[in-house]
């Protein structure tokens, strides 16, 4: 009776965020007792204990405990891990990618974790989380998560296991390549392109950008060169809401070298490019980038 009460109390106390670490450390100190519970008892409370303990082991990046709980039958795709201040739970693989823990990523994949998990709540795909940067809250699928955290190794592992490099969802609408380009992560961009990522994937409707547009905005010439070499459209249309063409974005932020590169790469300045050219001039002027504006004016003088 005492054991059953213990299981019930612990399994139902785990979700309390304020005490997650303390509860986990207590239960971990009772490791052998807990293991005996999983071996001898069954039922909803035991299952809940296993699920919650597994989430906390993932959060703690406790690989031995993770392995032990997987062996005990933990669900590697359970959507109940917490990350810092994020209020929404995510899968173990997403969290491992955000934490840039390639060893844990490999362990979960080996155990059968779903790489391109279907969208649930706000989550998207684990490759976007290794590129983007965990300060963002638009959590994606595993490949998006790996991309989001800038984890080259995690992205590599996911691609080796056939993760979809172009995965997007409603809540994470940028592809991994777009995110890598936005962050200037050339190595990850190269990995994604080598795995078939679409260099001309359309921008998200709101505040989106193509990979080249993101690179232009950030002034990442190396990434821009890479994208152009692989067929990126230098004159691709901007996002419907608050979008910029590559030339406009470069001009807005005074990226003189990028403006020159884009013009050399075929950015339209007249004819079909009249509107783009005028917007680029206006953006450069409005943001005080007069040298960039003079450069643009010189092309048609």
C-alpha cells in the first residue's frame, strides 16, 4: 500500500514546474527502487511515473537514466518535455536538438523516435531547432529544432536518418535552410543543400523570406554566394506581409558589399525591377545609408 501511494504521489507531482528538478533529483536517488517498480508493477500510475520521469531525464540530459527508462518502455515520442521559459511541451528529440546534444539525439533516433514528427500544438520539425537559435519560440520538428540551435552535428545526424530538410509547419513556417541563412550558418546551409533542400523555397506569408533574402538582410556574403551557386533566384518575390527582396533587404541595412554582389548576380534594376530599385533606394535613404543609396544611383546614371 505504501509503495502504491508513493507511485501515485510522485507520478502526479511531476508536472509541477516549480519542483521538477527537485522531484527528479529525489527520484533519481531512489533509482534502484524505481527500477524495481517498473519491473514488478503495472498500471496507469506506473505509466505516468515512467512518462514524467523520462521527460525530466531528457531535460537533465541524463543519458544513463534515459537509456534505462527507454529499456523500461518509455515513449520516446511523448510530447511533455519542458525547455527553460517555454510554456509549451515538446518531444524529447526536439529538446535534445535545442540543447545541441548530438549524443542524446542519436540515442533517441536509435530508440525509434519519429524524426519528422507531425505538428502538435506549436511544434514543428527537430532540424529547424538545430539551426535557428533557442531564443526563438517557434519550435519546429526535430530537423527544425536542430537548425534552430545551430547544431551542425545534430543536423547531420537527422539528415543521415532521412529527415525532411524542407519541413515547415503553421507555427514554424521557415525552412531549415532559410533559418541557417538568416543566422549565417554556412556549414549547416551546405549540409542542407547537399541533402536536397530547396534553395528557392517560398517565404512565409508574414515576415518571411527566401534563403537568399535572409542572407542579404544579414549581410552573409558567404551564404549568399553558396545559394546563388546552387540556383537561388536573386529576384524572388518578397513575403506578402512586410517582405523584402534580396536587394531591398541589403539596401535597408546598408550592406554595400551585398548590394554589389546581388547586382553582379543579376538583380533587376530596371524594367521588371523598377519597383524593386525604387524601394531599395527608399529603404537605404530612410535608414541613413547614404553610401548605399549613392551606389544604387550610380548603376543607372
